[in-house]
């Protein structure tokens, strides 16, 4: 098993200080689990010469100091770590479950999408209406229920500081999938929740974007000022491996949570969690209920 998995992995030198490792040509929960497991083990062994480790959806990249460790030695160590991950009997990951409140169908993303309808596949529909239709949902509310009912894995953080890419924890045939805008917008409200392809994201700052906009969250996820107690000194709240559970809120609750965030008093609901890949594969729906129970039992 380990030899087969290693044979599919591609190692590419990127300049003098980076090694890029592609584990799979397509995004799957299995590929993501391998990526996060290998990179966590690499952190744990504190290998001399490693400067930065960046896991992604089905790959990861390592920045290293070539004066302390050669590319060949690094690749050799990474191959050994992948074989270790492939041979483990229990495929588990120590992580956390985080609730993200979302005001779906909000007025700010609605105003924004109206300004950019000429960039969209269906100028006559809103982003939510378009996403509901192409995914086979009869109503926007049914789509919102599907987005918020199941947990999502944070598979990578990046492109914009603090922006999480989240992969839906359901069988592939049930994943919500929506193409990005035909042409990117030049504006997206801060903390917009959206989807592009099979990935849900939260825009950490206001700026350009092309993902379909579903709503906004009052939860701060990027804090360069150090004013949010729930965000540590890294300025970024989410990290790969986190499990997110969205919760639909109404306008009154959104406003109250936003006021708390502006005062530096926002406290996210969070719970430690041991993710078991095999248990999830055996019963995805039951596992989604288990994640919810763990989050709300405290």
C-alpha cells in the first residue's frame, strides 16, 4: 500500500529553497488526509533546516534552508513520512470543530452581486438562486440547509491572508459545486461566505473575487491589529485540519454578534475533536451528526 501511494506522489523542486509535493491529481478527502498527516508529522519531528510548511488540498510545499538540509535528504524524509502515514492502522487526526455563524442572503452581498451581473453565468438570477438550480435544489432555503447542515474540512489557508478553503464532508455525488463567475468581481464584502468549484471559502478582507456569494459571517477570521482575543499572534484564525460547521443566523443575531466582534468580545463556539477517516467513510451522515453533537455538548 505504501509503495503504491508513494509511486503516485510527485516531488518538484521550486527554486533553491522550496520542495513542492503533489499527492494526487484530484481533490479527495483521502488525499487531503495524507497531506495534513504528513505535514503534521514533519512539524512534530522538528527537522533541522525546515523554515515553513504549507499544506494544501491534495499537495503541500516545504520551504527549507539548503545550507542545513539538501533537497535529496528532505525528499527522502518526506517519502518515509508518507509511508508511515500509509501504514498506520488508525487514520485519525487531532483537530477542532468550529461554529461559523452566517447571515445567508444578506443585503451586502446582494447589492454587490447586482453590480456585477454582466460577469455572471445567469444575470437574471442571484448567486444563491443560480447555485440552487444547478445543484438540483428546489429552493434557495434548501441549498442553505445543505450548506449549513454538513461539516466542512479546512483543507488550506491562503492566496489571501487568512482565507480558508473548505471541502464538504459528504460523498462526492452530494457535494455542492458551483463554477466561479465568468469574470472576477473587483469587489467582495469582507467576511463573505462563498463557493467556487467544490470549495467553500470565507473572504478574510474586502477585495476582488469570483466565488458565488452565499452570505456573510460576523466572525473575525483575520486580525493584523491584534484586537481579537480569539485570534492568536499569527493574525490568522483558521488552520488546515479545522472542521467548520456553519450555522444560519437571522439579522438581529448577526447584528449582535457583529457588535461583539467590533468590541473585541466575539467568542467562537469551538470543541476539540478527533477525526477518524475510516469512521467517516463508513457513515458520512452519521459522522456529520456526531460532529454536531461534539460541538454543542459543551
